[in-house]
C-alpha cells in the first residue's frame, strides 16, 4: 500500500507521486471525491470539462437541441409545465450557499445513462458514478457499478429508445460523433429532471428519490437481465435490496 499525493497522470497509465517522485503503473483510477458536486481535482486541458458533461462547464449539447428536448418533454408531459412557476427559473435574488449548490449549475450533468460522457462513448474510458440523488444508494451503486463494468470490459452496447429528429442529427452532430439517437436520448433524460424535480436537485443531478425503479429497470435492460424481479407482482409489492441479490452472478452467466 502506498500513501502519497498524486501529482499527475502520465502517458501509458502511470501515476506520478508527490513526495517520492515514483511513477506507479495502473490500469485504472477510482476517484472517491466525497459529497461535493464539483471534484477537488483538475481536469486538463480545461475545455475537456465540456466533453465530460460537467454542469459548471459549457454545455456539451447545442442550444437548439436543448430547446427541442424541452419542447418534447413538455408536450409529452404537460403537467410538468406547472414546475415552470415552482423552481426551474429561480428568483433573481436567490444565491447558492456553496459552490456546488444546484443553482450554480449551468445545465444538468450531460451523461448517457447518467454515467458516461457522450464524447467518450466510443472510447469507453470515462464513467462518472454516484451523481443520482437517491434514498436507495446501495441499490443504485450496485447496478451502476455492474453496468460500467459491462460497458468498459465486455463492450456492452447502449441502444437508444428514442429517435433523434433528422434536422438535429444532420445539423448539430459533428462528423464522427457518437450515435445521434443516444445523444438525443441523453438530452431528454437530463433535461427531464429539471421539470420533474424543480425543488430538488433536478437542475443538476438525476433526482431519483421517487424514480429509482424506472432507472434501475433501464440499466438492467441494457445488461440483458430480468428487470421484472417480482414477475406479475412487480407493481403490487415494494422492492428491496433482496430482490436484486445475485445480479453479478446472473450477468456472468
């Protein structure tokens, strides 16, 4: 075990340490950054924060796509229009208590399945875990970890369930961009939160206090696992951690 300051990541998978100057080789780096919304580490070059989908950086999504996503969401779910007067547009005199407060977010985290930056989908090298606000942390943590392991190690694909409008796909997605349908679905998912939970963290994070199961269902379907954990009783009985026992073994089979 080595306890030291990390100075930088070097080419070829090296981690340069502070006091000793030693370079340790590693296949991966897990950053446990705590409760702050903004990480206590610097990403270089600076413009990469946009591609990483961070909410304090320039938006990865073009403005026309965001506006079209808002239009689509409010058309499908007109009840959410009421949230416009609740918390989406904060009062001018509102000031956040801390740097990481939701009000400082320029936009929500732009992450496919709320984990993977769209710009790195093909590369499969970066994933952000733990951004959902939830009272079911152990369950979401387990399924997210399994999903990322499958995505990075097994080459699991992500199939969008939404179809990007042609005018957006042709005019806003750069050559070589990740699948346009995946980007469009990410726009819908991430924008939905600011209307669904205007008084919570929806403006910045996925707020799943009341929507944990649909999110878990989505990830399990990606993994090819049975998401109807109680069969025909799915909608009649509460779910607990015990219903998801053995997920890793199921996936390995």
